[in-house]
C-alpha cells in the first residue's frame, strides 16, 4: 500500500493515499518506501549545512530499522534511520530541488523521488482541498479522490492557503485510453446534484481534449499518452456547480505532473571528438573531454550519464594507454610510452550510458593525435560565438620561405578554413561557419605546413596544433516558431486567452529569465503577460478594421533576457480572424433624381463589410409611408435594389426608407433622398433645367431689388448731406470782425441722461413712511406751492417755502432729487463784455507783430492794426 506524504518542518501530514490494485493488507509484503514521493517543505530559499529536513521510511519486510541509503545529489546525505540532512549550504534558485534516494534490498535497487519545496507561511494553514482514501461503493480503490472543502453555512469562497501536491502520471503510458487519473468530489453532492468541469492547458486550451472529466461522477481522464519531454506538467482548474442552484465551489487547482520514464538515450555533443597530446606527456595529464546530453528529466537517474572506454586502436604499446572519468568524461593518460614516430594517432571507442551507467547507451569516438613537442608548436586562440570570418593570424613555426597550410584534423563539420597569407610565410585560420558555445566550447585543430615546391629529399611534414576556445556571448531569445499563425473568431470576448507564445534563451549556461512585451500592436487589441508570454484579448477585435489585411492581423512580440546588456528576440504572431456576422448591409447611394412622369427605375448598390458567407443574397423592404409612392425589389443577382416611382408626385424632395437584410437576417434601415422634378422618362437632365430656370429668374429678381435699394439709399444720403450743410452754415461770414457763435441744436446730455431707470430712485422708499411714491395712492393732502413772487427781494422765502412743500408732497420725486426753479437772479456784478469795445486807449499798441503768429492772429492784427481802414 503506497501513501503520499507531505512534510513541513519535520511534521508529516498525510495528504493522499493511492491504493495499488490487486493488493490488500493480507497480500504478500514487498520491500519498498512507504511513500511514492516525499515532499519536504522549507520556509526559506537558502538552507544551511547540517539542517535536518525529515525522514524517508523504508520497509524490507523484516524488523530492520537501519539501512544504507544513497542520495544522487551529493549535497544531501541520508542517515541509516532515513533522516535526510544537508551536507553543505544550498540555495533553491527555482524554489524547489528534486532528486532521488535509493537503497538496496535483496540485490535490487529501489529508488524514491524527493522534493525540497520552498513555501512561505501566511498565518494559519487550513487544508481547503482535502484528499481522502475512503472508497465509496462502486469506486476503484486505486483512484485517489480530491474533495472540495465544505465550510459551515454552505458553500463559500475561501482563500486557498495550501497547494495540492501534484497528481503523478507516467509518460508513455500504453493505455487503454481514456484512463482514470483522479476523482473530483464535492462534499455537497449528497444535498444537491453537482456537475463537474475542468479548464486549463490540456482541457479547453491547447492541446485541447488531452484531459476530460465526467460531469456527473467527477472522474478525471487522460485521453492519450503523455510525453514529459514536450510538457512536464499540466495545471488544471476543477469546477463544481450545483445544478439549478447557481452555487459553485471555489475552483480547485489540480497539477498533473508527468513522471519521467527513461525513454531517451544519451547523445554525444559531437562525433568524433578530437584532441592532441604531446609525446612527452606523463600519466595523469588530461588530454581532452567527451560530453553527452540526455533529454530525460534533469538531475534524475534517467539523465545521469556515465562514460566508459570500450576499446583503443591501436592497442599499443598498451591496450589501456588512456582512462576516462566516468562522471565528467575527461580523458587522461594512464600509461607511458607515447611516441609520435611509432603511433601518431589513437582512436578510442567511448560509451555513454544513463541510469548511472546501467541504462540506455550510445557510442562515439575520440581521436587523439600524438605530437612532438620539439617540432609541433601549439597555439591557443579565443573567438566569439556566432561570428564568421574571424581570423587567427598566428604564425606556426616554419623555416621555409614559400609554404602552404592545411587543416588536416579536428574540423569534421567544416567550421574552419585554412589559407596562406600573401607573404607565403603565415597561415591564416578563419571561421567558415558560426560557432555555438552551447554545443561545443573548444576545438582542437591539427594544421600542416608544406613547401609549395617539394623538397628534393623527402622530409617529415611539419604540424601545429591550434586550440580554438569559443567565447560565450549573450544571444537573443528565440521564438519557436519565429512566425506563429493562429485562427480565432473576430468576436472572441475581452480578457480571453489567445495563445501562449514563448521564446527560449540559447544561453543555457547563463540561466537567464526571459520577459515578454508587445512592440507593435497597431489596433491595441492585445496584452501579454510579461512573465509567461500568455497573450490575451484587451479589446474587441474587428476583421473589417483597416489594420487587418487579408483577414490577418500581425503583432510583433519581444522576448528580452535579463543579462547586464539585455538581448532582445522578436517573434511575429499572425491572427487569422474568422468572420462573424457583425455588419449589416448598407445602400451606397444617399441621393437620387427621378422624373415624376413615366420615370425609369433606379438601381441602388448594396455593400456589406462581412465576407461572402454573411452577405448576399440580400432582401429589401420599404418602410413607413414609402409604400404608397414607391416599389422596391432586388435585381436578379440579389446584390442590387431596383427602386421605382409608381405615382406622379409634385416636384420636390422625398425621403424613402429601405430596410436591407443579409442572408442571415441582419438588417439596416437606409434613408434615400429622392429629388423629383417635372419631367418624363429617362431624361434626367430635365431636373437640372427646371431647377436652373427657376434659379436664374429668382436670382435676377433678387439682384434687381438689391440694386433698387442701393439707389434709394444713395439718394437719401445725398438729401441728408445737403440739408445738413444748410443748417450748419455759420451765422457770420468769415470776414466778420465779431466772434462767431455756432448753434448745434442740442438740449440734452445724450443717451445717458434720457435712457435712465426710475426704479433706482425709489430704492428704500418702502422703509420711509414719510416719503410717498407716485405709484401709491396718497393718504395725505397735496401741499400748495407759492407762485413766483413779483418782488425779487422775496425770492429767499419763496425757495424755502416751496422746498418744504416739495418734501411733504407724495407726488414729488424722491427726497434727494434736485428741484429746478425757473429763476436766474437779478443780474451780475461783473461788467458787460460789450465794454471791450474799440477804445482809443489801444491806439498806441503795435498790432503788426500779430501777423507772425498765424492766420488767426493775423485777423486781429487787421482789426486793430489796420489804421483807418
């Protein structure tokens, strides 16, 4: 009986127990661990050396309590009682660490996966989604059950504090399919009918239909074999809805983890590997390294590769001249006796096997060239990856004056080219193809140099070794595919998941994170999750938009790594928008002209922005009062409207309302302005003539009236100027010696004096009982005013008496108004201006000087200085 244990801070909590079919407590005991997987939860990412994480429990069907355990991760150790401890400090960069613990029982190796998981604590933890091991009638004992949490008072949304451990399902399962994975169960299923559903990747998102659920029983199925190398886990959301009650459980997250199977054998990174060794090298010196990769789960036994040398050719002077490190693949010299003159080259057959050397195998070759340190110089250069035509200008040793150079070994893929410089004394090695640091970071080339003209006596060929170290550069993330095409309906709802478009970083050794952003979204329809690359609909899309060409909408997506100098990769997402019927047909024409007698039919064009599937054939109907005067029908192709005037109408403009519908019934009412004129048949120009004739006569009449009005205005202006000139003629002639007095015929002060508001003068009278207003009937007798006295000496008393009478007069103006009495006094004490006559006293004055003061003073000079004249 296997059980799933959840471990946090040394406390074991039973979460899930999966019964194995065909076994019971009375079955024969089988050695094994008491859990299919151990999860040890820690509260921090960084763990200190010596920390105890928990225990693994092994039962070999005896009374033994101590075993010899082995951890495949050297940073962990397992004591004999199963206690798992850290041998040295560890940082969980990805939030978790997985590895295997194994032991031997009856000559058989038994392993169990272990996961160290970082999870921060938030207050009190409650198991919201429990796993039960109690089978119900008719249920298989081997099928685990996931229960929704039931809170008091009915179903209620609550925060999920703990994550359900993953449901493990092996890859490459042979079926039969569909195959049970887990059973989802609501604790409310006894009270009401519950229906179940799932969403997420593998359910309603690509690959759609990989997982299904029985809506009534809640059993989750997988419909086909899974491949961990394509996707290692699927995250689903389970939903439980009460039928008819509209009550739903809080969605439960289910993680289906694809258990790795050893279905991928190691692959050598190159074949063959080439290396060189000096003949004077000693045992223990490293010659070269071979490497192989395994696509199975990283840091697991399935991808743990071990290396072995199978054979050596030639087997001289010893069959074991070289030895290989089984873990790193480094090849070293084991025995002395290397001699270039006797054996210049060795070929080693190398094996790589996973499962720590006990699993799947692959084979490769390592070719080692023996060189003489006296005549075989070695050169080391570094070149950046992904560059072409990078040149190494080193000068291999040569004692001749006209030589040729050639790469004879170490370049099986044609990545380099060798040539001779113009001086014929230097060898030039150039990269012919881009180098990839992630595939191979070192190349060892064997270069030969020969005279262009052969020597008269045969001499040994000079060689040189060139070691090319490939420098890692930050490469831009790569989208797969670079141009991604998807099909979606144009009316997909806002906030819907559109597609997951991700990029991978070629710099595997840098462990960089890729973030995403949209660079070019012309219509602004999309948004992207910067961490996951999930693209969603931000606003409704429209296939008929000007941003869509040939039903395709293109968006440029960027993938940016987090290097100190970030590199950016681009991908193009092309959305092929599927048309929906969201545009009603419309009539192109808005104004037509027809004759009111024997009129010809009018052909109206119809346009629909939707595709052909939602357009023609069209139908048309007259709306409102248009039926009485017009007829409308479709043409033979059902793409145009024939509109006909069936009654004689007076000249004028008429509105015709037509309802046009597409083949799905979507319609739109269009209003056409029909200009009707008095004409016959098809002579549409008649409308223009009638309108033009009427327009000319009207314009001539208006122009004549305007000219007449202008003429009358001109005559009136001339009359007024003439009359005004007569009135303003001066009383005295210019040569009159007396002062000229002008009369302007003005008595008032202008508009400000005449256009006044009397109401302001009554302000406050309502609060003055001693003041009376004209608009109120008087309650007092009107006082009598004294007449103007004949004797001027009584004028003072006359003013005082009449002033008192005015103050008590209810019909008089307000108390603060000025009263005008028609009296100007008895005369002035000043002398009369007439006394300024021509006196003889001024005869001795010299008035001729006034001639120089201007024209006005010249007149005075003439008046007083002219002598007897």
